[in-house]
C-alpha cells in the first residue's frame, strides 16, 4: 500500500504539535510550508526536486517515491530503494556561506535523529551522516547544493530510511525493530508510535526543519556538541595510513578527529592485539604513557563499517 496524502497531512500536524513542546525546535507554530508531490516510482527524488524547483516550485517542495530506480548515497554510491522504504527529498533556499555546507548536513542528520529519539527510538549517528539503530544502518542522507558567489543559494536534502523494506545484514528496518521490541517486552514509552510510513515521513520532514532552525539560531559549537552527543563512533579504534588511533571528535567542517598512538607500536609490543574487526581489546594500560598526536580525516577517505561500532 502506497503513501496516502491525507494520512501524511494528518501526521505532519501531529508531529509539529509534539515538537512545539521541545526546547531545541524553537517556535514551529509559524508557517513552514511543505509542498508535497507523491510518486509511485522515480529515478531519484533529489533529481525530481531539482527539476521542480528549476520550473518555479518554491523552497519546501518535497518529492516522495515508493521506490527509486537510481537512488544515490554517499560518495556517489547507489542506494538500494526497494518498495517499503521511505525515499524523500526536500528543496531549500538556505542562503548560507559555502563554508556552512557541512553544518547543513550536520543539522539535517542531527535533526532527524533527534526527533526519532524524541519518539523513544535509540537512534545514533554514524559519521558523517548515517542513521543507525542497534548498531545497524537505518538510513542516510545526501545533500546537493547550488552555489553562487560563494553562497549556497539552493539545496536539496535527500533521505532514505528503512521502514518495512528488505535490508542487507548490516541494515535494519524500523517496522521489524518495533515488532521485536514489543515481542521482547522492551519498554517503549509510546508503543506503536510510528505506525505508518506517513508518520515516518512527517518525523523526517520536521526533523530536517528543526535541525536547520537550530543551526540558524544557535552557535556552531552548540550544534556540533549536540551532534557529538549522539555520534556512535566516539572511542572507536581505526587504522589510518598504517597508524592506529581512536576517534575523539569531528570538526565543524566535517573532518574526523583521530588521536593517533605515537610512537608507532610494533606488534611485538602489544600484549593485547587489535581484534580482526578493528575493536580494541582489554588491557591497554601499557599505552597510557605514550604520547598522542591528532590527525584529521576527510569524509569519504575511510570506511568505518558497522561491525566495529
């Protein structure tokens, strides 16, 4: 069964009412228009929103597809879009300095994750812009921008979230998670809170709006602090250019901060080697005296995976 416009409009009102009670969203009582277009199948919701905006549709234009034939993920990778998932894009006119391109991504993924968490789902962020649940991928976002005179004049935020679609072993869909949670009697303060694809779409759209509102009204440092508070990768052990280190943060421009063990530790000096999946094992007290140096890792240059979170 496809997404129903009337149910979506009702869900948008419910989520908006819920979010008005949260301190981080500011005043959402003012009009924020979403102009929704629903399609059975598209090549790409991002592509469709660009076409709609180029033909005169206003910011707030939304395209939702039941499936995509050429969905895109990070770094140009293809995003599998089988029926049953949420695939939507929304057009914006942010008028931000081009230096704010990562904060726009940060605000969008943080806003979606935070609104999902408001409905008592323990969603976390995987650097830089994936949503994870129970250590597996729930969804992700892709932001495309148009720049004029060093200003981001237009942007399209594309989102894919697993609802009841089939997923790979590293993925999870929300419908199955909720059913398992109730079956295992995991306490949910709002059982069945996300009973429909329409509700998930409303949560996603208001999550993007709330995150960007926060970005525009708070300091960059405060937004980054909130992002880091739900970043799953903090403390994760990684290998960068042959050196082992620990993820300690993210910069405002999106670089991963990795504290490298220095000097390099040869295998014979390890009493407890790194496990094959990249996780640190117990008994690392002998490294505490070693000096540390920090390096910055650009998005797209390493893959953190899901089994090491």
